[in-house]
DNA sequence: CGTATTTAGTCCAGATTGGAAGGATTAGGC
DNA sequence: GCCTAATCCTTCCAATCTGGACTAAATACG
C-alpha cells in the first residue's frame, strides 16, 4: 500500500532511495494542497511541481500521470483520517454509544481542521460527474458510511439522535463539520467566526454534539 | 440594477432591443451553470458562450469582460433568492417566530434545489481568497446574515433553537441545506438518497427543522 | 566502484485563453 | 419605408499553458 512508484516494474532490483520517497512526499503534499483548492481540472502538474519545489517531469516518473497522482493523494488523505479515527475510538469504552458518537464527532471536527483537504477534495469532485468521484465513493466514502450507519441507527433508537432518515442525518453532521470548514474564508468574512482560533473549533464540535445528539442515555438498571 | 449593458455609455440613444436582453439572459443562464460547476477560473468565456449558443465575443459586448459577467450572474442568483424569500415570509404571521423560522428553512431548502448555483458559487469562491469572494461577502452574504441574525438569537432565547454561538448555528443550518445539495452527486453514490425525488427534499427540510428548532413556543397567557 | 535509481534539462505539438477589430445584419424611431 | 444606432457574426491574434516524452547528468546504494 501507500505510495507506489509507477515506473517500470523493477521489483527485483535495488530498494527505493531515501530522496525518492522524500520527493514523493513533497509531491503528495503539494498535490493535496493544489487539488483541494483548485480541483483536478483546475490544477496543472506544473503548479503541483512548483509547490513541491520539484521539477515537473518527476511527476511522470513517480506517479505515471496526473490521474494517478490524484488518486495517491486521495488515498493518503483518507488513510490518515482512518488512522485518526481508529486511534480515537480505541480510547472510548465500547459499551457507551453516546460517548463513542461524541468522540467520533470530536475527532472528525479536529481532524478536519488539521487536514482540510479531506472535505475540500470531496466538494471539488462532487461538482460534476467523473470517474474520480465514482472511485472516491466506492473506495472511501461508501465504506465509511457503511461503518457508521449501524451505530447511527442505534443512537436514533435510543432516542439520543433525532429520528428520520439516517443517511440524511449522517450527511448533515458531516457537512456541519466539513462544509463549514470548506466555507472557512466566507464564514470569516460574513460573521465573527474565525476557525484559526482553537476555542472556536472546540465550540463547533460541542455545538454539533449538542444539536445532533440532544438525547441522553436511558437510565440503566 | 439588474443586467446592465457595459458597452459604451450611450444613455441618450435608443432603448435596448428585445434580442439584446434575450442574449443577455441566455449568457447569464449559461454563466451561472458554468461558474457553479467549474468555478471562475475553471470556466472559459468560450464555454459559456457555447452553452448559451452565442458567439463568444458577445460576452465582451454585453458584459465588458469575464469578471463583470460573473458579477452579473451572482447578482441574479441572489436577487432571485431574495424574491423567493420575501414572498414566502409575507405569508407567515409576524408574531409567530417559530413558524417564521420554519418557513424560512423550507423556502431556503426549496429554493436551493431549484437554484443549486446559490450554494455552488459560494463554495467555489470560498476555496481560495479573491476579490470576488470579498465582493460576494460584502454585497450579499453579510447583509443576509445581518437580516437573520437577530431572529436567530431570539429563537435561542425562547428555547426553540439550541444555545451557542448564533453565527455557528446559522452556518450549520445553511450548510445542512446547501452543502448537502452541493454534495448531491456524492450523497447519491454513498447512500440511498436521491435529491431528484421531491419527497426526499421535503424530508430534508423537515429534518433540518426538527434538528435545529427542536423546542416549542412557550405557552402564551 | 559500478550500476540502477533518481533527477535535471529540453522540447514538443496542440489546445486554450481573453480579448480586439471590422464588416454584416437587424430592429427601432421617424 | 427609410435611416441609423444597436446588435451580432467572423476572423484573428499573441500569449500562455497543457500533459507528457526524451536524453543526459547526477546521485546513492550494494
């Protein structure tokens, strides 16, 4: 997994050099930044190379072409997100569904701010049909929803989350965190909110929890 | 107001011809469609002209340049939205704040689906700083928020809307409607939701109301 | 030290860009 | 029904950018 060199299949030869994986990292960082602000079509390989301070034909060398680079970038974004998620969820007791949901939301919000590309890429690709969107949905988005869906329904049954179509609810929560982030610049201009401020980020997380998980766990006995 | 011909200032001459305003309309429609899916930079004037089935130099003639065309498009989007809003609010009794808020949300959702560009344009422009974003915020977004803000605080005081920073709440509501719409293609792929279905749109509106306006009006006496 | 891997440097053929210029056409006012 | 301003069509351009191919130099690994 991870970053794979796309050059000729020389699996028997020497091992990958250090500087190679370094430039790959630089290219991925740059690609994520560029793609998430300008979209796939709006980004040129030259722009990416420039951001990475690397000569642009190296993209071809390391990633075969622009499309593969995009996919590698998306993979990294979601891999990192999944790691965050797994780590956070491991710290919460299995038996308390509300606490788990809260931890999920806090992690989601926190990670989103640290890695805005997570949402921006999705938004960019959602604006028109493409193979990339199909791939994104099939590879990353659908599995994520599948993982969360069951828990969400359970929260609704317990009266913790508001009733209604769970898919709608899931997406409302998602955009409340990620969509707001994507609108960061606009929100900053329109109201007095500035998500550079850690306190305001925390406030958003708590607000989402308060709004979407208003109920309490029924008393045990 | 409205569409203004940007050609040489011949205010004393004849009046605007019918076919002129027709092509302007066609260009505006096409511009809105193009800009909202591909963003300002990702859209070429030729693309717009092609969609409008009009020769591309006519853009220069009617709107001076690409930037002015974008502004005219944005103006039309928001003008139409405001008209929808005013019309809907006129039908709700002034004294019932919850009913007014519900009507606002229903109108917002309904209009968003009929005119997806309203949100897509904002999202497109929010992804990086630009004069266009500044203009959008100052001209349309900030006034809208200023109009709503007071009412929202009142709803919170009445216990109808959840407590917390009203600006955050406002934006959460906004993206729950518009952001979901912008993600339409993705949501369709990920879950079983299809916003082409009127019933699912209504369900979204009701869900937003249920979630963001959970409280009831205190009994009068 | 040799060799496979990685990088630098060049080049390309084509497409696209926003916009200018000038002649043809149409419609509105008289 | 004409005359003229308003509108439209056609053509052109110069600049820039596109993704990617190709070769030679440089570098690090074994």
